[in-house]
């Protein structure tokens, strides 16, 4: 995955619509990038990867000077035990990569949750499925978690050196500015960089659903809709 052609190939090899429609039964949407839809700086015009096996093949043929296409690969990828959506996502990716080239083989296995998280933290998993859950409505939360050199993903996924020189200066500006326009500009530039460097397969953003009786009043949407602030709730 140090070769950007591999990363781009994998991004094009994932069937986003099938996952959203058939696996999570429509309870999600394809995000624009690392900043969640609903945040003011989330850029709907940010370029995105779509399911395109021809594009995937074109990039994978160029990877490692053509050696990857000729030799293929066998990669063992775990998912957290009991997580159907992680398992199904990897099965979709596995099937599509094998359609592109039968020499491309993903072998799936499961790990208990604690072992799965531990393996991600120590960087021993070459490909993993994890999430971003920002707790406040500022793009720094998600972009730091995803792109800053000393934050979670850059360290766990081996691109801390790239992040230190390329992303950190912009993220530090984003953290320190109180100018809304500058915040927008910096956030969208980092979202574009995430796409260009193919740092992750952004396969879905969950749609939170909260159900209440019609006589319950005072509920307002928060970044985590299911965390209800009961101080504001009343009944009629």
C-alpha cells in the first residue's frame, strides 16, 4: 500500500452502492470524504472514488512497475468477530479484486474485538475497517484523527512521515484559526489531499435513527443523534 496505484485500485474496486443498499439496507450514505456529511465544511464537490473495475485494473496494472499485476498477492485481512458489516465489506472487496485478476487474493479471518483493536494500534494489520466519530462540529476533529502525523490513523497505517510534511502544517492552521472562510478553505484542501493520496476507502456514513412517541418534545439533533439530552426532553 506504499504505492499509490495500489491504494487507488482498491478504492475503485469497492462496490459502494451494493454495500449501502444490500448490506446495511439503506441505513447509510456515501460520504464525500473524511469530513462527515452534515458538517458545514463537508464538500459535496470533493472528488470521490466510485465503483469502477476498469479504473481499478488500470491503476493496479501500474502498481510496483507492473510486478503486482504479474505476480499477484495473497493478503490475510481480519475483521472484528461478530461484525457482519465489516465482514461483508471485505467480502465485496475480495470478490471484485479477484474478478480483476485471479492472482489477487484476500484471505479473511476474524479476531476478537480487543485483539482487532490492538492489532490496528500496533500496525500489524495491512488493511482494516475502522471509523471516525468526531465529538464536535469542527472539521479539525475528523481531519486530525485521519491525517495528522501524531494522531490515530497516520501512526497506525504507516503514513506519519507523509503527514508530517504534507498535512500537519494545514491541520495546525485549521486548529488555530477563528476565521470561518479560512476554516472552510483549509478543510476543503485537506479533503482534496485525502482523495488524491487515496488514504482510505470511505465506504459509508451511518444514518442515525432515533424513534420517539409523538408526545415527546424537545429533542434536537446532535453530532451523535442517539445520545439523547434528557434535560431538554419533555412530554405533552
